[in-house]
C-alpha cells in the first residue's frame, strides 16, 4: 500500500464569512470524515496549516514573510492516507469537507526515499 498526500488549497474567503457556529459545524464534518478514514485504516495523519509563513528564495539567501501564492492557492492543510492506487486515493479525497468552502484538493503519491 502506498501513501498519498492531500494538499488542501483555498477556502480562506469563505471561512472568513462564516459564523462561529457554522465553523463548529464544519469542523464536526472534518472529524467525521477523518474518523471514517481512520476506521478504515487509511489515515496516516494530517493537520491544518496557519496562513503565516516564510518563503525562501535565491538558494535560501533571501527570506520573505509570506508564502508566494494567491490566497486561493494557499495550502491550508494536508492529510496523508494509505491507498492501493492514485485512483483509490482520489476517491477517498472526494469526501473532503473542504469542498464545502470552495477548497481544492491535490492528490499526490509520496515517493519513497
């Protein structure tokens, strides 16, 4: 079985418009979805990412105080799953609650070192 990473991008504008109750309800969807992945033995781990960050350029000699992407492209979190194929991993990603907030999910196989 291979490991795949889901890179969850965007959704910041939608998130900013939600009430605390709507966010609580949304987080419950995440818990249910990720709990289901864990019950199937598919979940390896994952975390949301804060929007603050540093970007290193010019072979690491220049550091700026933000990621160099548009807000809709900003990676907001990641999840690592186990799957037999890219197709299966993509099918697992279809249940991602981030879609409710206009996120996109990029599914990539993790290459062994």
